[in-house]
C-alpha cells in the first residue's frame, strides 16, 4: 500500500475510534441532564463511528506488526451543549477537510479499498453533522429534541432518522443490515 494512503487510514482509524468513545461519554452526560433523545443519538452515532473505525482497520491488515494511531479528538468534560458543539466541530472537520483530502489522495494512488472506506465515512459524517445540529437547536432552548428511530448500517455506518431503507444508499446493503436505536 502507498505510504500516504496508509498513514491516512491510520489517522482515520484513530479519529473514528476516539469519536466512538467520546460520543459514548457524551451520551452519559446527556442522560445526567435528562436529554434522553440526545443520549440515544450519541449512542447511535457512536456505533456508526465504530463501524467506520472497523472498515478502516480491515484495510490495514497488512500491518501485522501493529501501528500507533493518534486520536485527533477534542476532549474536555462539559455539559451537553458543549459536547454537541464539539461533536459538530469534529464532523465538520471530517467533511470539509479530512475525508475529501483522503479520498483524493487514495484515488490518485489507486488505493481503491481505502478510497471506498473513506467515501463511506464521508457520506455518513454529513448526516451526523445535520443530526447534531438539529439536537443542538433544541438543547439551546433547554429541551430534549424530538428524534425518531435512528438507523445505522452495520456495513458502512450510514446513519439516518426514520425507517430503514430497502437498501443502504451508500453501500447497497439490505434493510436487515440496519441496526435501529429507538
Ligand atoms: Fe460521524
Ligand atoms: Fe451501508
């Protein structure tokens, strides 16, 4: 594998792994503040980040002596309002800078497996940002947002609110591959 794409996969694995953990702690904080739907949203999206990390990880199986990954995560315990802002900032960075650049490098380096993994994450983070922004608008007014069932594709992590589609619009997986957080 080309070294630059390989490093991007390691970075993305680290970032998604820590996003997973961060969102689980953010869910716990939302429970403390009686924002049950925000907590559920954080748990669903934490699961999506776990899927992303796993997809990147599988592309790195040639590194069988192990590798060291940085998290690139934003930390600092805070209230749910602050946590949602941190989450939106992280998703925005992934959408605006990280994944578009990683996708382009992988394409130029003909690393198709890595490119596919990056594209799956990119498509998902757009949804995450929108869901967090909707949640923050309610929390800013001191109330728990209305959130329907949240569906997460177990193959690519794609996340949507509502009923599971017949096929995942990102990876084509069948309806049964969606895990619902309701
Ligand atoms: Fe995300
Ligand atoms: Fe999918």
